[in-house]
C-alpha cells in the first residue's frame, strides 16, 4: 500500500485546475457530471473555472445523453465527468450512439490509483480502454505530480483528445484520471502553475475530406435521369445549385435539413410513390447519388436494391453507410464540394414527373388530415410541420415517431432543425438528448415521443430545475410499442405481454412529482394552440392518447395513396 504524501492533494488540485483551464481554452463550454468522490479534483476545478458551466445529473446514463444533445446542437465536444467503478459503464449507451452518429464527446472518468487495481478495492473496475472500438481514442492520464513537466504533458494529452473528438469522423474520446487520496489540497490557496493559456490556433484543426469530385462525375457518366437521396447529415446548402426543375429529384431523409428549406424538387412522399406500381414503372432512374446513410424506409431500400444502375454513395466520414447488397461505389467527398458540382442535365420531364406525383399525394394527405377528427399519431407529426415556430428544434424519437415524420411531415422553408438518435436507432436517452438540445439554447425545443421511450428515460425529468431553456414534450400514449403492431407477431397470444409491453404508470402523477406541467388537450384545435404558442421556460409535457391498432390501419391506408385520380 502506497503511503499518501502530503503533496498528493496539492498535485490532484493542480491537475484538476489544469484540466478545467485547458478544456475552457479549447472551447468546451459545458461539463455534465454525476456526483461521486473520486472525481472531486475534476469537478471542483470545473466548478471554479468561470468559462465552464457545470450541470449536475444524478445518474450517469442520463448525463451521457444530456451531453450528447448539447454536442449535437453545438457540433463541438461536451465534457462528461464521473467517478470510478460501475458509474463509467452507465455512459455506454450514449457513447455507442455518439460513435455511430459521429457526435463529439470528451469522457473524463476518475479512477483508483494502480495499487488499488485488481485487489477487490471498492468501486474499482478495469477502466482502461473501456469503450473499445466505440471510442475514437483512449488516454490514460498519469498520476498527478507536482513536477514542473507534469502539466505540459497533461495539456498535450488534452489537446490530442480534443483533436481526436473533432476529427474527420467526430466521436467520443475517453480520458481516464487516476487519483490517490487525499483528493484535495489541505492548503487554502495554491499558486497557479503550468504553461500559459492555449492560443486560439491550437483549436483550429482544419480537417477536410478529399474534395476531388472528378471521379464521382465519371462514375455518373452521361446520366439523364439522376436521382438523389439526401441523408440527415447533408446541409441544406449542399443542394442550392441543384434546386428547381432543372435539378434532379431529391428524396429527403426524415431528418434532412432540406425538409425545412426552400427546394421545389425535394421529394418527401417517396414512400407512397414507390408503393405505386404505375409510378414505379415510369420513375426508373439511370443513376443515383446517395448522401450518407439511407432513410428508414424499407420500401425505398428494396427498390434501390432492385435497380441495376450506378449508385454513388457519398460519405465524408470515410465509413461504410451502405447496407444494400446491390453494387455501389463509395466516395469520400465533403458536402461543400458537392454544392458546386455541375451535375449532368436531366431529361425534360424527369424531375417534373416526381414533383407532380408528389403534389398529388400531398393533396390527398392534406385532405385526409383536414377531415380526420379522431386522435391519430400521424396527424401529430403533420401538425408539428405546419405550426412549430420558425427556427425551432425538434427531437424525434425512434420507432413510430421518426416514421410518422418521414411519411407525414409537410415541407416548408421555416428553417427548423430536426434531430434524432439515429446512430443505432435505440429507445434509450430520448428525453435526455432533448434536454441537452434545449439547454442554453435560444431556440424553443420540442420532443415527439411515445410513452415507452419517455418512461425508459424518465430520470431525465430530474434535470428540469437545472434546465436553462424551453422543452415541450409531445407525449403519444398508445399503451405500448406501436411499431410492433407492424410485425408478424402482432397476432400471437403473447404479443401484448412480450412485445407491446403496455405500462401502468400514471404519467400525469410522474410529471407532477417532478413539478412539471402536464397538459391533455381536448381536441385538435387545442393541440394546435399549444404547438403555436410561445414556449414557457423549463419542461412541459403534452399528452395525446391514441389507439395503436387503429393507427396501424390508418397508416396502411394513407401509405397506399398514390398519385393520379
């Protein structure tokens, strides 16, 4: 057993302050943490650093998703801090989502010193490279030391970690900090030591994927019926030069920024169009550009797999995003380079074929939503597209909410931002991510979710008193998992118990226990008024009760609406 040195506490304090100062110098603004003892030097130093805002979150799983939401909005790393042992493992769901969605995070875990490893010391596990391939990098910090060379070494590690988190494929980076006791200095004041503040140019890492587009144009050849599939990561400005009838039809992912941006040749009703045999026969492209991961639509994926045409998959992150078995070619081209690309001219009538069919289906859907008086989940997504404030933010839960947005969202030019945890499409962290999006944002933030995803992450309600911002939750309560109604098991006797899993929680009382407003609108006009009104500070929950079996039938009818009379 190592005998603690009187200087140990001073070294811990100096290390913690150096970490906090360098994080702030690098541009980190928020530190999300969960309470614990071993992380004391890090937390107190971050609390003392005036440029850092510390956000306490009781449990580490929710903390991970709150940090994820903050990083998604800012597109810069948020820092996470926790104590040693099982606490670190609770970050895992958020780390996996950050990995797959390319969201930068800095994971600062406290740890026991080497002499307390592998000897049954309390709250101790092997934290070295804990997240494995889900992290962009791992750094084991040295034990704090008062030596004058120690802090420059620590700074070098932090700069490398920040660089790794913001690389060509951003993501989570894990830094593990062992601390001996005493964890703090016994002195009231310690001199500020270490290197001078970081200069601004150290944070300008200048990552830029290959912008050479000649090979891409050669791959497309002399195509005349080009089709573009716009993923969620491609900025709306990418398509400015391709907009209008002279540009190709652009099929938009549920979260594509193009859904809320001026672009007359965007296509949102591709699910309906591709279910129509007559239209599908007319709409055969001779080349396809796929920007990033594909939308959720199985109909679109099956159709693309059938086509025997050149398909160019554009992914600046240099990762495989093509799950289809049909031939394709991958190109690591950054989106700004695409925005200036001169695409081959389309045949006369090619793009208008798609645009006119889109308009016809859109009119039929509008007519249905005007007449539908009963509660229907798809109409909620439709009304959000019509009435959410311009410039606002919407987090969309997985399962049916993301599909309802893909199928029933009406395009506009209101500049609203759509978010979702589409990296691994999990149910976890939905509410916590929305809290992170809302925190410190000047934009009103909204969440569309089912009750199972809400309950799965209900610990995020504990963050409400610390939230600086506005979050309105549209809570669809259909007594179970509606997406499972579309599976073959839906008719089996064990379906309700084993798949739908309806819960008995009183959602109103749950919200009231957290002092959160809970509103149940009486009808559609009341819901529209709640969507459009000025959003109050804090969290409020608006519950809409629906019938998932009826909704399944209505969705099938609506998705069967094709173009034409």
